[in-house]
C-alpha cells in the first residue's frame, strides 16, 4: 500500500489482521489529517473498522494505528497508555516527519 503526502510517496506494509484488510478495502482514500499536540495526525474514517485493540506501550514513528473504531492516527515516537488496533507501518520513515509537517496534512492512501 502507498501513502502520498504532497508529492512524496511512502510504502506501507499492512498488518495481517481484519482491521488492515477492511482499511485496504476503502482505498483509494484521501484524508485531511488534523495536527494535535505536535506529535499526532488524526482523521475520522468514512466507515468504522473492526477493532482488536491493545496497549502497545511505545508507538513508533511510522506506525499507522486505529483509535476506537473510526479514527486513523499517526504519531511521533512516544509512550502511550491508550489502546489501539495496528493497521500497518511505513517501511522507510526517512523524510516522513518533514513530509507530515507541523500543520494538518492531506494524505492519500492507495493500493498502487
């Protein structure tokens, strides 16, 4: 799967779970991901996804997670006590923080 921010493309490897499969079934999908606290981008999905949440402890830069049943999130690396369902991970995070920027971002997810 691919994620495009402006002209920059990043490959994402999906997790082998029902949540990731349901997310992939919604593609292509363009989201306006809001900035929060300088360490998170989040957007509400058009359709809720299956949930199998757990507390990951550390969320790493490039992790694509589901919070609740319909909120897609990206974080900078941080410790979290909240529960998430893992969707996937950016394969190579070089340049990801710069592409996401400090403001909200328009991000397109696609199968190709």
